[in-house]
C-alpha cells in the first residue's frame, strides 16, 4: 500500500523575483494533484482509468511562464469575483465602484490581476486519511477596484477515496463582493488534444441563465426543457453543442450558468461527467447556487477549442447588478464559506 504524501519543490520565479512553489499531494491509491502557489493553480491531476492507469485529466502548462499571463485561467483559483460583472461597475451602499474591463465591456474573473495571478502562502496539512494544502491570501482594500481588506483561505483536500475537496473562506473589514471558484479544464479521457464531445454530462438543474451578446445574463431564469441546455439526464456534450439556438450561437457552444436544483440544501450533487473511452467518472458536489458549464470554445495554443470542459461552481454572473439573483455581498463580521468536491471513480 502506498502512503499519502505531500512533497514540495521550487516551480519557478516570477519576473519580480518571487519564488513559486509546487506542492504534490498523493493519496494511498496513487491519485495525485499538483498545485502551485502562483494563482493556487492545479497544474496536473492524475486519476485512474478503468484499468487502474493513472493519467492527467486537466489542462496545464509545463513551466511557470505561460501561467503569468494565462488568458484562459487554466486551473486557477478565481476571485474576487468569478465570472462577469457588466460594464465593470457595481454599487454597494450607495457608492459606485469601477473595475477593470478585461472581457469586452465587462470585468471577468476579478480583473487584470485577480486571485489567479497572485502568490498564495501555502501550508501542508496531514489529516487522518486525507492530505490537504491550505492557501491564504490577503487582498488589499481597493485591489482591482474592490473595497475592503479581504482575508481569503482556500483548502485543497485530497481524500482517501479519490475526491478533491475545495473549501473557501473569506472575511472582510468593509462591505464587499466575493464569488470564488476553481477554473480547472477537465478532459477525462486524458488525451488532452481530443475533443470532449463524446463525454456525457449531467447537470442537476431545471433552469439556466440566458445571456446577451456580451455574455451577461439578461436577468431571466429559463427552463432547460426542450432546449440544448437540458442536461437533467446524462447527454453527450457534442449532441447539441452546435444546435441552431440563439444562446448556443452567443457562446459558440456552452458558456452559461445553470441554476442548480436543491441549492439551499447544503452540499449536493450538482453535475457529473463520464468518459466512455477510459471509464472515468467525475461527480461535482457543491453548496453554490450555480454552475458555469464551459466547453472551452475559445481555447488558444497549445490547446485547441473544446478539448476540455469547465464546471465552475459559483454564484450567478453579474449578481451585483441583478437584485433578484442570490447576493454576493460580504459584510464585516460575517464569514464567506463555499465548498465544492470533485469525486473520481470508474464505470
């Protein structure tokens, strides 16, 4: 029997001369996750196929340099605000705040230098049968335009039963916005140049959020019934990815937020992915109200579009400007908490 291990090595140095470390977490079964302190990025995730062969199932780079720009946010922790805020503006307590617009007219994933491009402090933790890496970061008041000093903790836990748990916590000294997520691109076949169109996806959601031309939710919650967005039962990703549907055309495939069922019931099954070629099966559990399903329609070199998919658990895009959406406001004295688990098995 293998032993659960955490190892640390130097991954690289930023242009500013800061050291970036790589932590490798390996459980007793041989499942392994590689995490760097730059952006809290998962650079590799090795899980077994039905023949017990361990292969990497996430997109990543071999060196630090491409992560310094990382335009598609491969593997990163996303904050302060995952997804889009329309026109890079929001109001809080009667005051308007202006953010960087880095995605057409919108602020995407926290701005020009979000949590994906900062160095996190790391502390390895060994629990009974599990091993974990605790990452912390202090986002200063008005960093990227967001108010309040925000103390953030993200804990990656690799469990004895082949799950990767991601737990988020944050506190603030001024009323602010928080919407954190994890932006790994999965391809369960482990052939990272092969499209994910033959993998089957289930999303536990009876509704989704249609978007405008700039990928901002128009504000309505629309049933998935009789649309290409119906994944209530497992469906091949490629089945309707190029359907003649206005919303599919706007995203060049899937790039939308689904409104999860059971969203007030604590951590529950939100989605699953199955790859028939390898037998790998991934289940996503979360206590977040939404999940952004993105089929990597705009991936760039060295990867091609649609060779992976993202399942980003989160609050809805543009919530600060949509009163009817669940709130992303965090007040002093309160604790932001969010939890997501990616559980791997084979079929």
